[in-house]
């Protein structure tokens, strides 16, 4: 993460309907809890070099899933404890900002950059 | 005749030698009795075996005796009860009962004045610990309050290099760092039965030790610089530091040779991943000069530190020459910075310390 990478200045509460982050550059990210859980980057969910699990889908992760708490990890990540007991996912800020943010702007940007996307 | 208030006012200047706070503020003065020229002070120590009890008695006597009309000062020492100790710890944690992790007096708080600098190298044997103790000594000589957290749990060498041995005082769960030449120090070496013991642990225990060193050690709210001597590499300990501290900086140490600077670059890579700002590079063992008249001999090559600094995009804080006195200072527990402050190596350390403090200045003291 470069020092210029924006960092969260405010995070929403686990009791909110959607999770939100306001970044140091003013961007407001929002996340549905279900997709946030499916995006867990830990080795158990995403695998490691000799272990390749199938990606989590909405069959394993119910739409009602919620985090029960979250903490900041050092200066670079957030960690959620989920109501299914899962707590090993450390979400670095670039992942939250660049890959998981579900605001319209970010969704459109990722769609445009995806391979096979129709060129404008 | 003096009043109780005058005595208490005089005692405000008496500090607990380990906690660095006034014994009055810490509620350690239990009673003051005055009759004619005679004053009796009842004070409570945190623990019964307090190694510095004589120091406290002497300072109390000196302060009270300086008041007008006092002939005799008696000091009675007692020991705090469990509740009183808990109250004291709460006070030291800035009014919070939980661990030091969130107290405003802790450098883990968002507004802490303490600048935390992790000293990393990637490779072993380049002189991280030597650089750490000498930078600490240099910062201390520049008038700063400095601490060293020896995070090299397996290969700790700070106790020997700084000549500080013994056991830290424990006040319940709070650990008081040892102190030498004004530098507060905590190291795994102080917790082992003797310093020749080997630490043979896996990751989780390392993690616990480090979080204890960070959260349960009373570094003092006046601490300005905490230097963390990391072990080589980018493993468990470095990761724990990165995950525990909300803000810290990294200083990379290398020797001029490619084999070292190339590995050091990976420490900088890690810093980038965990959002730690690299503030500079120090090149150690840069050259050898038998006498000032001789040309320098570049035993380990030349320019590795400058090249690394340019690649990372940070300043080179200094090139420390190879000097027998640096090694001797380390082995004798007297850093060269303190024994021969005008030697070329010590001057290089001093200049590096000056660059460090301009890169991460501490807030002006009130």
C-alpha cells in the first residue's frame, strides 16, 4: 500500500443495514454484509498455494449474515468477526476500496475494466 | 510552622523512580503528621520488594527537610493494598481500567505523542541492534525521552549492548521497563531465568510476548521515541508489530553489499503492504579507515545504502563506518555514542538521529 493510499476516517456500525466506510479522500464506500463475507481474503476462504477451495457463493453465505464486531488491524486493514464464528479474515484497505466497494461508481469502474467487457 | 499543604506541595517534586510520576499524584502519600519541627510522612510503595525504596525515602526526606523550621523528617513506608494498586494502574492508564491498549496515555491511542520507529533489515547481522542502541543514545543526548523495545525475542542482544540486566518490576499486570542512561528498555532477556536460556517458541507465543511488551509495559506518557529492534526478516514478530500499532514508522538498516540491500528491500515492501511509512535508510559497516589520513576501504562494497534509499524513495540517514570501538562498545554494554561521542562512528549516529527527529518530529512539549 503506498502512503498515498486512502485510509478509512469513519466506519459504519455492525448494526447498520449496510456497512459503510468514509475514506480520507472523501469517497464513501458501501458494502452488503453478504458480499463482504463472501469476499473474505483469508486462506480458509480464498485458499493458499496448495489448497484451492471453491469460491464462497450465496449458497454458503445466507443474505442474513452479519458481522458481530470489527476492529482495525494496525494501520492497514479491518478485521470482522462474523455471526457464523468466522474471524480470520483481515481485509486490507486496498481490497476494501478497490475490489469490494459496491458503490455505483466503483461497480461501474470494475465492470469497465473486466476482461471481455464491451468497450465503450 | 509548615502546613500539611506545604509538605504535600514539596512532595509533588518527588517522583517514583520507576513510574516517573509524582508520588502525590499517584496517591502514594498516605499521611502527613506535623508536630513542631518534626514531620512524619507515611508513604505506600506499590510492591513490598520495591528495589528503589531507599531512593524514595531519601528524596522525601530531602524535600521536606528543605521546608523552613523542619528539624526531623521520619518516613514510614507501607505497601499498597490490591485495591490501591489497581487504582494506581487505572490512573497510569489514563483513567481506564482495561489494559493500556486504549488509554490516552498509551502510544496506542490516536493522539499519543510517542513516535514509534521499527528498525528493520530483512537480513541478519547487519547491525540493527547496534544501530538501535546508538540511535537511542543519540536521541537521548539530544534531550529526548527514549525507549527501546527489543522485539528480537529469539536473538535478543539489547541487554548486553546497553549493559542493562535485571528483572523488571511488576505491579500486578503492569511491567516497568528497566532503565539505563535515561533509556527505558524491555527485552525478552529480562524475563528469562538467565540470559543464556534459549527461547524455542512458535508464532502464537511470540505474538503474546510482543503484545505484552506493547500493551502492558508502562512506557510512560512522556516517552517521545520508542525504537523497536525487530528480528531479521518479515515474519511473525514484524507482522504482530504491524497489526498492533495504529501508527508506526520503519527505518531500514543495510550494509553496502548487494546481498544485504536486496533483502532489506523486502522489509520496505512489507512496510508498504501494512501501511507503515519508511522514513529512511541507514547504511552500516560502510567503510573502514585505519586512521583519518588513510583512504577509506570499502570492505563490503560501496553505495548499497544510497541505492536502496533511492529505490524506496527515502533519504539515506547515514553511512556508519566500521570501527573497532563500535564493536567493543556493544560487547562491553557501553554504546560508542556514550563512550566516544566524537568518534567518526558516533558522529555518524548523531547525524542520523538528527535526521530521524526531523523526519518524525515529536509534538512540542507543553
